[in-house]
C-alpha cells in the first residue's frame, strides 16, 4: 500500500514521518496487547471522503443535509455490530473507548453517584473510576482488585465491597487481566445491590465476538469496547446496550459527549464488523490465544513469573521482581531489539507507574502477520536473551538482526 502518494506532493516532512512509522510497523514485533494491524481496507475507509461530512444526529434524524450516504453507512455499521454481538442496540459513534465509558456514566449517573470498578493498579482502566480520570473526579469511585495469592478476581470480595459501598454502577472488565471474567457472577452481584452493570470488553472484544471469551451481552446493561484492539478495526469506540437504554445512551454520546461523528471511522467500523462476522476471524482469534498461551508457557519454562500461570486471552503479564529488572528497563531494552511491548504495573506493585515491576505482552498483532507456534518459541527466547542482558549492546544488536529477519518473512502492508 502506498501510504504517502499524495502527501509527498504537499508535505515532505509529514510524508517522511509517516514512512518511518510504516517502517516501524513492518520491522518491529508489535506486542503491545492493545494494538493491532488494521487491514488496508480499514485504512482506506478512514482516508475516505466521509471525513468531509458533518452528520450530527443519528440515521434518519440529522441536523445537516446531504447525509443520505452517512445514514446508509452508519446503519450498516449498527446492524453489523448488533449481529456480531447479539445486542439489542448499538451506538457506533464514540470516538474512543474512554468516551464510551464516559457516555454510559452520563446516561445513567448523576455527579456524585458511585462507581465500583477494577483498580487501575490491579489491571483496570483509568475510566473505571481512577482518581485522575473524569470517572474518579465527577463520581464517587470505589474499586476492587485481585486476590493477593492467586492474582484472580475474587467474586466474594467484590460482592462484599458492593454491599459496603452500594454503587449505582459496577464496571466489569480490564486492561491487564489475563483470565476469563465471569459476567454472570458480576450480574448477581449487581442485582444484589440494585446496581447497573457495565462490561468494558475493549481488550477482549474480538475474542467475545467469536465466543472464545465469556459473553457479557446477556448479563450486562451496557457493554463498551474499542474497535482497534483484538477487533482489528479503526481507532474508535462502540456501545452496546439493551433497547430500553438506547435513547439515554444515544443522547449521552451526542449531544452529551461529542459533536459530529467521525463518519470515515464509522465506515471503517462497518468493514471491521463485517470482517469479524466471517469464519476466518474465528481462526485468527484462536491463534491469538494459542500464541499467548504458548508465549506464557515458554517464559515460565525459562523461569519467569507469568502471573496467574498463563492466560485465557490475548495477553500475558510478567512479574519481573524476581529477575532484578524493572518493567521500564525491560521494555526499553526489548524495544531497542525490535520487540515492542509496554511496561506494566503488576498487582500490589511498589514501583511507581513510570517504572513498574512488570511487562504486558500481547499477541494480536504478530498473529495478524501470520506468526504461529514456531515463531513464538523464537520470540520467547529472544525476550529472555534481552531481559537477561539488558545493558549488553552486542546482545541487543544480535536480537535486533534476528527480529528484522523474522519480520521480513511475515510482511505487512505490502499489497
Ligand atoms: N490504553 C489501552 C491499553 O493499552 O490497554 C486501554 O485503553
């Protein structure tokens, strides 16, 4: 794909930077669990003339003229999202995952109401009530974590916390939790205190779509997700909910949170949902999980502390405290070697969030390139080499060369 054909003619500086980013996409092993390679078709839709259009409102009820094709594309995205997740209602307009959660809160909470969500330090997301986010500033936020021995969600503890704080909404879902989430149990807990239940499946949505991860839709009042992680679509958000909340959710998104929807991104979301409905998507997600499980097993074999002993999804968390290297130093050295992942706090971490004691490693993007078991074994070996020799430039250079060679065998964006 020619990413800069027209940009070259008007802005050489921007063209140069984009080309470097394309090179990075091609020549690095992208293993940040929340990232993926959007297909060329998705990128083309995002670069389409829909970027020119204002379409405030919803299909059939807009504030502008000239929206006949906007209506068609948004309705197509809505219908496909509903079909994919078996949901009663879908809002495809949120620009991001954060805005999906903020919109749900706006739809059903008043400032000062309480939220019970997963603690950021235990693997939750900022928008689940973290003090730095609007969810922690506008609402009274309470949090639950994981069990200190198993690092698993402890539903009895969550139930006890819910009884204690009586939240108006409970948020299930995480950004760094490698195991299945029992949404049925969360429903029981929510019912026991009369709370709404929101599942934020931003990380797991691709797996949920093909039923390889527990389905929250039957149990939750609201389900939110991004579309660019395991779903492999454009950067954006999606809200699913019961029909009885459709009006409240729609009004919260627009005019509550946003103005004109990004119609070019909605076009790309329609493609994303269409692709996810095809049989090949399930095979892809199966391999994503197999790759993550094997990566965890390989690192355990090499002596690493992989939290919870592995994973049920697309990511693993490695606690590096026994290895005398911080998350920051590991992530920097690995990136130098062409293995790009992120430092991550582990539950009960005593390091500050800029240093951290762990790394989070994801397989969606390398699996999208076609990498399988054979490559995972090699990658685990290289990670080990680098983390054990993180200041040895010779080792880093030699792994970098091997990464480059492997990436050359699994080309991306070469159509
Ligand atoms: N920032 C995302 C992640 O990396 O998990 C979550 O929104």
